[in-house]
């Protein structure tokens, strides 16, 4: 109670002092003011500048949502009193010298303060605590230039029509407004409504972020629309505050790294490419092999998970059970060159330009010479060895299967718009090409459905409409405290009939694709069904 009384008395004293100084200054410097009046000129106060907006696919703003104001202060007794009453003592003390000088200045306010001598202008914060898609959006440097993500890729677009708010005052030689002059306002802040439209859907992005943050630590989640492969959600964990990048630079687990576009060991989800290569080579889906839990290749033993012997397997059951030995045997029947070309056709080993100058990592593929060694071919058959890929590439692979065999380059932006939200440029999209037959794609979809219904993907079965998916638990060759680190994957399409979305979930570590990532797939699918509909 005593502290409050002390602060109140302090505020009254400061305000009183300002009034006295203001009055005395006005009386004792009459001659100076008269001389200054003869030399009166204008003073322009730059109040605010508005950077172009980044929108989602439904033209809802992703940036500039956090409500805030910029106040243009023309020092007066009334303005000083209102500010001392509403601002924390420390902040009021910081601006008090500016009030004493009598020269107009601007400050940012989180709440409205109204008084004579105070003009308020809406000036939302660029980012907020609830900012979505921080890795995709990127961030600005101290001068307001984009240095990462979409902010960097479209920096010219977001700055070329920058809106501004300024006030021109008639002032004396000391830059103090002459009595009664409230200034002439120039406001082109509406130009900040121009900007870039992304393919992201804020509803799906929010669902994906909330579900991922609940279950995962270092991870990535992508949701893409079928068949366009437009990215409706891109999540990378851990996240960061784009308004406080310095903190992220000191953070653990590389929070600034966009894991959605970075490359990792792949594992068994790649068996879908192996199956596609086999089917396109004329091998029937009922090709049979007896799994004994292990297989020898050039003196090296390769095992199924937990060395489980699956027994008689066909292509469908081998996908459902994620049988390594089946695919090692199967791919010995396919020419290495055809196998490698199939992987390349699916986009593996190639980078993707998602926006001007914004590229995903290309990942790695073994060379044809490497695959001539039977052990290297065996590893490649079930997604191990020299293969690495991004969650984005896995998303494009699933989209190809779900859309009947047509590969479509992923898209992240729709176009640019003017201040009236009319398109000034549209993204015509990347290339598309038929890389496998509709029949082959149909078989792969059936295999993935079987995996969800009875196999390793069953934990991810959505509550409605079914799905097709594939798990992966990739070995990394690295150990922590004597335990090998793994990369966990789960990727699939939803719903099963007339698929609308690819959902890819990746996690560094975890216990396996089905257990770590599968529940995330299910929850996202269920949330989309309930909140958006299919």
C-alpha cells in the first residue's frame, strides 16, 4: 500500500514539475519565442511505417495481427498528465526529457491513451506470441529487412509499397509546434495491406502446430492438399519468437532450423518407392517371399525389426508388416538403374524452390556405381544407406501416390496482391509429370490402407473415413548413452476414398514411426474432419 502511495506522489510531483517548467518556460522566454516565431518553419514527424502483409490462402493475415498503437505526442500539460497517469513510472521517466523539450515525438502504446496533444494510429506488431508458421514466415533484422523465410524471399514486394504515417507541424526555430497547431496528418498505412498470399491455411496450420507441440519436441509436420501439393501447414519444432531472434540463437536444439525442409535418414517409408519400381518393372503385387527375420547379403546379415520372422509375405503384407527382408529380396529382381531413376522421379535427390531464393535441402541418393554393390542395394531397398530426404520430399511422394501417379512440385505461395487485395501476380505452380501408372498408384494405395487397418500404421487410424499410410524408423548410426538414435516417420493420405490431404510427421528420436508419429497423424486427421470437414 505504501509503495502505491509513493508511486502516486511521485507521479503527481513529476506532472506538477512539468506544468511548472512548461509555464515558466513560456513566461520567461517570451523574447526567445517571439524571435523563433519569426523564423517559423515546418517539422515532419515520422510516426510509423507499414511493411506489406503476409496472408494465408483465404486472405487472412498471418503477420500484423497483434493490436497496438503508435501515439504522436505534441507535448502539452494535458498529454503529460495522461501519460504519467497511464504509463509505468519507469517508462514515463524515460520519455519525460522529450516532453520537456516540447518537440513532437512518437511512442508505441499497447492501449489507447487519449488527451489533447496525443494522436493515436493503429500500428499492429509484426509478430505476436501466437504467431503461426514462424519458420516459414521468417523474421526481420534490426533495420526491418527480411533475412529468412518468406520475409526474405519477398522482401522487395513487402517493402516497395510501404505505407507510412507522418505529421507535419508548423514549428518555431526550436521545432516546437506553434500554439494551436495540431499538425497535418499524411496516412498511407493502407498500402501495408498489399503483400504475399501463401498456400498455408491458418486453420490447418494451427491444428498441426497445437497437435505437434503436444506430442513432439524436435520434429516437423506438413499437411498438403491433394492433388495440387499446395502446403496447407508447415510446422518445425522447436519454434521461436520472430520478435526475439537473439534468444533463439542461444536456444538449444537449433530452434531456427526449419526441419520440414531439412534432410534426414529415411527408413521404411521409402519401401513405397521400392514397390513402385518393382510394379513398374512388371513384378506382380502377389510376388511371394518367406521372411525368416533375417537375410544374408555378401556376408552381411540384414534383419527385420526385432528380428521378427514374418513368414510368407506378398507386397501388400510386406508393406503392412514393414518387412525388410522381403524388400531386399524384391529389389534384387529390379535393375539398379531403374530403381534409382524411380527414386529420382519421385523427387529424391533434388531441391525444390518454394519461393524466390527459398530452397529445400535436396537430400542424398546413392550413385549407380554404389548400388552395384549388393549390400548397398540391400540398404537402399528399405530406405537406409546413403539415402536422406526431407519431410517435404516424403510429402510429395505420398501426394504422387494419392493422386494417381502424377508427381506435382510442392507449392508454398499463391501470388502477390495490392492494397485492395487484388492479385498483381499469380504463382502458376511447378511442373507435374506422370511417373507411375494409375494401376501402380492404386496398388500402393491399397498397400497403405492395409498398413493402417492391420499393420504397423494401425495406431494412426482416423476415427472417420479411413486412411492410407506408412511408418518408418530410420537408423542413424549415432548413439547416445549406448542407445542408437533413430529418426521416426509417419506419412499418409486422408481420407482413403477421394483423398484430400497428405499428412507427414517426422520426429528426431522417438520409439518408432507408428508409436511416436502415428498418433499425431490420427489427431490431425480427426481435427481436420471435425473443424473443417472433408
